[in-house]
């Protein structure tokens, strides 16, 4: 049974239909990539999976039997960190179990992400890559089995991208499920499956496609 199964999901903003019968599945230990033009509905779809938006029709199943709030970690494209606060203060808003926070900073994924070195820094003083790592760390509070990332490489330099991808590989190896929306072809190396979203419709495509072949597959649905 898939860890995440999406069946015939429709979603609209007023009279504008954004998603038109979306189907998708992702297993434990898999990274599933979603590609498509800006405005094609990727963020709307992820908001639905994260429990922030209701569907007009269709069904979404999680094999955990839990609500999205309990089993999904979500890092939206626009971010959610609070300026004026230190990194540790932002983390504390998500980690209600202080023992879990301390352990993660000392030897868990917050340590792996390098967040332990930033705790006293204020959010507005962080680079784009540092903010992204803190955001992922916040989303992983409670060790959710599903991680949703909306364009995680946006505004990152090469080193920042490499660090984030290295962590995502380890998360997969530990059985985590990743859903990843991206415009970066290099991100597709992480993916076990790739879906193209275009004009509200989605289809699974060859995950090895790159360049012009990938673009043609996206738009010719």
C-alpha cells in the first residue's frame, strides 16, 4: 500500500479550475518529483496534501491513518520563519517536546542540517541557504514520515543545494517519503518517480528526461 495515494482530486479558485482529476502515489523511502510551469497548480496541490486547503472532490489517503498535521512536514516556497526572533525561538514554536529539540540539535537531523550552529542568530541575519535548512528542521518536528518541499533550491548557492540534497538522501534512506516540486533538473536525480503537471492535469513521466525532451513532455499532455 502506498504511503500517500491521491485519487481524482479537483480544486478551483472561484470559477478557475486549477486541478483537474489529479492522481499520484508515493511509497515509503521514495522521492516523488513534480515539474511544471509557474502557476500550474503545484503549490495548490501541496497545500491540499499538507491539510491547508480542502479539495472540491477526490480523495487523499495516508497509510499512517493520521491527519496531515500529524504525519506531514511542509516547507512552502515562501517560507514561514519569523523575523525578529532567533533560530532557537523559531524552533521552539514547532518543537513542543523540548527533549526532542535538544536531542535533535545534539545528534539528530537538526545537527545534520547544521542548525545547531545557528541557534543564537536572528532569522533576518541568515543567508537563503541557512533559512532553508532551518525551515526544513522546523518542518521535521515530531519526525513526520512525509516531507513536502515546494522548490527547496530557490535562491540557494551550489553549496547550499548540495547540503540540502545530501540530507534528503539520508531522509529517504531512513524510510521517509518526499514530495518535491522543482524547476531544477539536478533535483530530479533524487527522484524515484516524476510527474508533470500542466493545465491542471498530471501524468507520470520518464524520470530520466532532461532538457528539451523534458519540456516537451510537460507541455504535450
